[in-house]
């Protein structure tokens, strides 16, 4: 009886753990978000791109990093000539 209970318990734990995984790998899927994009670099590149026929940049799925958040002069080179 004890062996049956141990096997049943092991089976339940195995099923519970199997439900935690959907079988997809996180290393090669297309669902991964883009790596973090430096906000200052992104803004400077967009301002530098003055082509009248450029396409809109999709930013909904981008994760921005704010590496210059304490740098008050981060955008000075855009406006001072």
C-alpha cells in the first residue's frame, strides 16, 4: 500500500511539474522581446535620419534603457552647433 501511495504521489508531482512547462524553448523563439535599446542613442539616430520617405519606427515592443537619466547634457550635442 505504501508503494502504491509513493508511486501515485510521484505521478502527481510529475504531472504538476509537466504543467509548468509548455515545451517551447526560450532560446530560439520569435516571442522574445528585443534587447534593451539605449534611449539616448535611439533618439539621436531618429533625429539624424532626415529622409522624407523614411518609415515609421515601431516602438511598442522595444524595451528602452535610460543610461543617461542623470546626465543633463545627454542631448546637448543635438542642439548646440
